[in-house]
């Protein structure tokens, strides 16, 4: 399941540099997560680094992008392929 940043975000800039897939970007008002790039850090870390550095706990599972661990691993492989 991809993650999302809810409207409690204070734009502290902690999450963006932590994302190994460059899935986090500044939206119109708050940071956003691209679900096509978010693997919840599968393939990189044991837990999502953005969640671990968020000071206000505003990064949650995205109910509109449910994925299994296997699907997240496949996405990671697709993202890391040279022409992926």
C-alpha cells in the first residue's frame, strides 16, 4: 500500500530528502506522495523512512492504493530497472 500525507502536514521538509524513490514532492499546499513511486521503502529499508522522521505523524497508508508486500517489491524492481 502506498503512503499518503494528510492535511496535518506542516511542510517541515523532513520527509522529502528521506525518500529513496523520490516519490515525495511539494503539492499545491502540502507535500504529496506519488503512489506510482512509493514502495513504503521496500527494497531499501525495513520501515518507511518518511514515517520515521515525520514529527507530527501525518503519513498514513493510502486506502486508495492497497498493495501487498510482493506488489511493493515488484514496484521497487520496476523502478530500479535501468529503463524502468
